């Protein structure tokens, strides 16, 4: 019994520690900085974005059934920024919505309470990350935790008070620990039964 309990703990621990997986991702769909995905308004201290043209392939390995959506579009709601130090801003709450052919029905929605916008000041890359992230959508699995996403921003162009960027995207999540412990216990029970047989 002790040996079986130890096996359950090892399997469950291994499952939990290695369970982080990619939910959805896309490569930069823009072929030129003239077609940006994000705009940073230096005067209003806001950040907004989106893509409504062909060319964005949303790859969704974490969705139920996996797959991808060709010519996906997305919106990134305008968020307020608060200056922290040069190149670092805190973001207010917002959401990101991805769509396929139906612009009224998102296939993937990301909401967040706050986040960080890192504006590269001549060194490194600009980046968007967020806190208290939640995923939803018709093919998004239930029982997720530790949802995260990031946009890597490139090709910064400044035109007056507006700085625009192209971008690539990735998101990930972890199944809830209770789900992974139950899975580990099930595997351990199966192993114990096979040893008795």
C-alpha cells in the first residue's frame, strides 16, 4: 500500500510539473511595418490592437480537437497604461478576441485584470504580458489554471504620438491540479492491478 501511495504521488507530481501546454499561437502575419497589429498612443498612454486582414493562421494545439484557423482575425481592446519607469508600463484590464469567418462569435477569448507593456528603448524587443488571465471559447477545455499569453512586438514605427508594431503571439495553460492528481491516481491503480494479475 505504501509503495502504491508513493507511486501515485510521483506520477501526480510529474504530471502537474510537466502539464503546461500551448493553447494557441500565431506567427507575425504582417509582411511590412505598414500593416501593424498594435498601436501605442504616447499622448493618451493607451495600447490597442487587432488584425482584420487575410494571412493570420491561428494554430490551436490546446483546443479540443486541436487544429488551426486560417485567415483568423482578432481585436485587442484599448487598455490604459500607467508609466512605471522608462520603457515599462502597467496595463489596465482588457480582453483579446479571436474570430474565424463569423465576426460576431469569437472562437477564443482572453480576459485579463492587468498586465505589463515593455517598450524597447533601442535595446531588446517590446512585449505584452498579463496577469489574472482567463481563457474561454467553444473549443477551449475546462479545468484550466495558470493561463498566460504574450505578444512579441517588432518593427516599431513612430508617427507623431503613435508608435505601431507588428507582432507574434503565444498562449499557454495548465490543467487544474485536481484533474492531474485524479489522472495520476488512475494510472497508479492500473499499474497496481497489472502487477497483481
